[in-house]
């Protein structure tokens, strides 16, 4: 009976991994497809549908992962999340640049920032029951036109960030990754996503009509910050880091505190460091100044300073432990 039960359990586990892997990648493709549709719609150019070619590496990766790894992700790096970002980032770039060039054309659009605005957008659609298919599409097209472009862009930003978190949760665990490490990684992702969304939404709202260079700078920094999601090094060696007392003194600083060091490097060079530079540039070069900008600049400065302080503490602690280890006389 146990021998019969074991293959059934393995089969169920494989089916669960298969469903998780395919569902996650299907959601990735769906959100990217919405982004491409929006680009083709605002540009009035069907050739932008060629951006769908960026789905091919994700589909190929899914086939290879299912065949060679039974759907399991890798420990240090997630190709599925990386390829999803590759497919969605170009659409957001095009939409952001187009919006900055055309934002004064449609002042009568509606932002989805209140229940009343949402109801005003939906209300023209209340009598669609008697419409033909062509009339339904025409009415739906009118609804899309009434929504402000920045609301569409914000929705894509939010969807991409939420899907990265949910997708990493749904993807089968890679070899050597525990559920405890996954939960830590997801919590880090939530905080990182909130910071990135706040950076893009707040800083993009400060862009003036004649500051096209600032848009490129913000999008470049945003792209760099998004590329940290496929990396899983921040908690990869959490067990080794917490066992510092038992580790031999010969272990290098990087090997002993790899999770902390990678977290510091990410904050300094991928997220808070670049965010701080952009915000200081906005205030000094572009002469934009307001209370929220000052607050977030101080916040980024504090995070950078605290991470540098953390790096000094780790280095000094490692040296003191190495000194104590060398002071112990050999028997």
C-alpha cells in the first residue's frame, strides 16, 4: 500500500508544480500583453504588437524549466521574473515618454482617485445589455478614452510590482531554498516594491514640460531598481550568517555575512543610493522643491547612511572576532 501511495503523492506534487509554474507565467504574459495593447492603442500603430516577440524567451524558459527541473526555480536567480521584466519594461518606457509629450492634450480625462470618478467612468456602460457587439466595443473604447493616461501607467506599475511578489510566491521553490527564506524574501520584496512605486509616482509628478532628460534619468533608475527582483541573494545564506559564533575564524567576511553585504550593496547602488542622487538632482539642477520631496530625500539619505554604518559594524565585528581567534594559544 505504501509503495502504491508514494507514486500518487509524487504525481500530485508534480501536477501542483506544473500548475503553479504555468499559471505564474500565464499571468506574466497577460500583464505584458495589456501593456503592449495600451502602447499600440495610444500610439495608433499596430506595429507595436511586435513587442510580443519578447514573450518568446519566457515561453522557452517555461518549457526548459518544466522539462529539466520539473518547474522548480533556481536558488539565486529567477529567470521567469527576469524575462517578465524584460517584456513589460519597454511598454512602460514607451507609455511614460508618450505621456510626458502628450499630457496637455487631454485635460478632460478622469483619474481613478475616488469612488465618484470610478462610478462616472462605469456609468455610461450601465445600459450595454441591448447593444450589439460593435456598439459594445465602441462604448468600451469610449470608456478607455475617459481614463487618464497616467492612471493606465500607474496601474501597469502597480500590476508589475504586485505580480513580481505574487509570482515569486507561486513559483515552485528552487533547490536549497526553504520556506522560511522564501517568506523573508517576499517581505523584502513588499518593502522594495513600495519604495519603487513611491519613487516613480512622486518623482514623475515633479517633471515639467521642458524636463525630458529628467524622464530618461528617472526611468533608467527605475529600471535598475526593478532588476533586483530576479536576484535572491539577500536571504540566500541567512543560516550561515546567523551561525557566526560557530563559524571558523578563517571564513571570509563575504562568506560569513553575504546576505547582509548583498542587502547593503543593493541599497547603496540599486535602490536608495540612486534614488537619493535623482532627488538631489531634481532639487538642485531642476529647481524643484516641495515638502514631500524633501522628506523622501532625507529618508533615502538616512537609509544610505545606516547601511554604510552597518557595513562598518560588520567589518569591525569580523576583525575583532578574528583577533580573538588568533589570540587563543595553540595546544
